C-alpha cells in the first residue's frame, strides 16, 4: 500500500490543514478581492493597517484617563465661588433681618431682652431653613441651587451625568461644611484638580458642569 504524500489535501478540492488556503493573506481577514477583504488603499483597509479600538471614538479625554469623559463642560473655580456666594447671601437674609429687628426692639438695653432674643433666634432658624431647602432639597431634585441656577451651573454624577438625588446632596453638603471648617484647601482644590472637584465632590462622585 502506498503512503499519500505529506502535502496532500483532505479532500483534494478543499484547503488542507497545513496552513491558509491559496491566495489567503493570513489571519488579518479575507484575501483581497473577496467579500469582506480590504486591500491597502481601498475602503476599509485602514482597519487592518491601523489599530482599531472596539470602544469607538471618545470615551476619554486629556487628564481623565481611559474610559472617562466628563458629562458636560466642567465649571471653573471662579464661577463656582460666585454661585456659592449667591447662596450664602440668600441664606443670610433672614439672619440679618432678625438681627435688625432685635436691635430695634432692645435698642435701649445693654443686652438683648426676650423680644430681641426671639427675633434673633427666628432669624437664624429662617436662614437654616432656607439653606436646607436651597442647597439640599432644591439642589438634590434639580441639580441646581438658586446660585447655580443664576450662574448656569448644575451638579451631576461624574460618570452617568444624572442627578445625584437628595440623599447624596445632603451628604455632600454635610461634608462641605465639615471640610471647609477643617481645612480651607477644600475650597481651593478645584484649582488644580483634573476634574475640578472639591473634596466633598469626590466623596459622592459628582462634578459641577456649565449648562
């Protein structure tokens, strides 16, 4: 019995097991001229000549690392400070009013009396209530406090671009008060941070964007 040659094909009309079929250029795709084949210089050939990313275009940006893109144009430090000042002025109105009323009531006394004390306390309670409504409830529901609405800013999740909600906003504001009293660097941190975040932004993973 004769032994078939080592380069025989099985079956003779089909490509053998020793390598690619005749005319095939390798593992990069079908040979040129066949459906799906892309020769250099022809449409589609660039995907074989250049590295092709299955993640498509975008998805990352300078300073953010691969796979991250901010959900909008990040707000700069000066405009964020302006929005916070507007919120502070709004919250201060009841406290200032209460102090003025207290002085009027007890102007002839060296110390605040009962009427002045009540006016002073009500003023501070009013300021606290406005701050909670503005910075927690309103901002949590819409992403904007009064100051941010006036300046065209919005707080959103750093990855999804969605609102962070009232619960996370409450935690954000609590951390803001805590960090600001511990170290003023929290306020200045967006000046050099790649995502322009404060420490309290990082805790809840939010960013402030411009609309």
